[in-house]
C-alpha cells in the first residue's frame, strides 16, 4: 500500500533528515516508526501526505506516485492524527468529525450519519457527546474524536504522529487498547510515529527502529526485541528487552502443563484416590459441561474419606486467560491473584495451566526461535534438570 524507494530529504543548510529510505507497508498493516527525537520518523510520515516534499526518491501509495497527485486531493484520501488533535474549537464534536466528508462534497445527512457511526465506534455516544464542544471533553476524549475524524471519509491510509503522547499513562494505555480494538475492525494501513518503545512494541505489526535518518531494523516487535540487528538497536530497545518481549509473545498450547482434572460432582474419595495415584496435591475442577470452575486441594485430615463431592471443597478460580494472550498479561495475572499458576482456555474449553516455569520457558523458546529463524515448536531448550 505504501512504498518508499530510495527517498532522501535534505534541507538547504545541508541537514539530511532522511537518507536513502526504502521500505514497504502492506495493506491493512500497522507499522510503528520509533526512535529518538530528530531521527527522521516524523519527516518520513509527513512526506506521505506531502506536508514535506522529498529531495529525491519516490513514494507510492497504492502503486501511484504521490508526486503526480494534487496535494489537497491526496490529503483528503489520508487520515491524519496528531498529538494535539487540532479540533476546531467553534465546532461541535459531531461537526468536527464530519469535516472531511463535508469537504469531499457529501450531503449533510450522510456526513452526520457517518460522523455519528464513527463516534460510536471509538466509544463516544453521539447522543451524549455529539453536541459538545472540544473544551468540554477530557484529553482522552479529544484524542478519540481526532481518530474518528481521521476515519470519517474511510481513507485507506492513516498517519498518526504521537497521537497519545499528551495524555497521562493510564489514559494512554486505555487509548492504545481501544485503538487496537478499532484497528481489528477497520484494518487500515497505518504509519504510527512514537518515541516510546513499549508503545511501538504493543501496537505494531512491524516496527521500524530509526537511527540518524536511517532505519536500523524493520521487523516484527518480537524479532526486534529477541534478535536486535545492530548494537544500536540493542541499546535503544534496552537491557530489559526480554521483559518487553513478554507483551508480544503469546501463550501457546505447547507452553502448558496438564494437571489432574476432576469434576464438581465426582465423589471426594474417588478424587482423593486419583490425586494420590498421580502424587498430586491439587486438581483443576470442571463443571458438567467441562467448563472451568476452579481448583481443589485434598486435605490430609481424612475429610475426603468421609464422603461428599468435589463441589463441597472446590474453590473458584479467577486466574485464567484465553490461549494467545500475551505472556505479560499472564505474568500480571499471576501477581494480581498471588497465583502459582493460571488456567488457559480456548473459548470455554480448558487447555491446561501456565506456571512461572512454563512462562519462562515460553519466553526463552520464542527468543531462540527468532534468533535461529525456526518455529517455536522446533526449539529444544537446555535446562539444569536436563543437563
């Protein structure tokens, strides 16, 4: 969808902002451009909508050389979101959102209906917020309006320049989550500029790590964190890149252990005998539909021999996640619930449990897989116990 071919931007004073840049962004892909201030990432973005003209090279959008397209017409085909949002203070939220459709000649009803649809999509009820003015909104709400406005004319490309940088960390994380949800629905081709490595890792399908006017590495976040291409990239992503990688490494079935399983209506003596045979002290408890209910520890004081069912001693289990959730979320869930393991589900089906040891091995296996360009399931790990 977007292709840079040997693009350079050099200013009259001799400063080279971007030097011989070549890369491609696929349709529907979200690419984050990350690097320190002055590295050329914002210049790269602004050349896509011709707010800055390249000195040499070619930029293609959908196969068309943008240099041959009228800049105003080009910009109306590209959504643009900036850090300070840039809403018109004298217009309502609904009118702000409908700005580009109006410029494109849409009739009033169609433009307002589209604006209302987008406000609802970004989590702002148009019946509540549509008649408000920007100064009546919080910073996070204004950012949502900015995203809705950028999407109003259904552009194929979205440019986002530090869009969540002006809000506090809690609101920023919430906006990131909402934007990922939104992107999963609209699947725009997105260039997202940020100086925050964690934001780049969390949001990007791929990420471009900038040095001085050049891309030092262009790959998936997992690969950048697990196998930095240069010492510069390793230094930029930080010594704690293993921890950052937790956020982009999903839980897979192969990472799970299989503990004993009992059902709510199983007799306690039978459940106790089963655990004793497997030399286990606890088991996962499922209901009659094989859905997760909780867990049970069989006491040693003879209670299990006195009859009753598993239901009598079963405890609810709140520490669970769906398969595919990031390891960072698994680690956080373990800490939140003070749990030695978490249950992992596929829909309502119980798959197994993830332990701290399993989480560590999953991370090691993922890093090794990227370093050696092999699938995760093809990695064999050395361990102390196996030495």
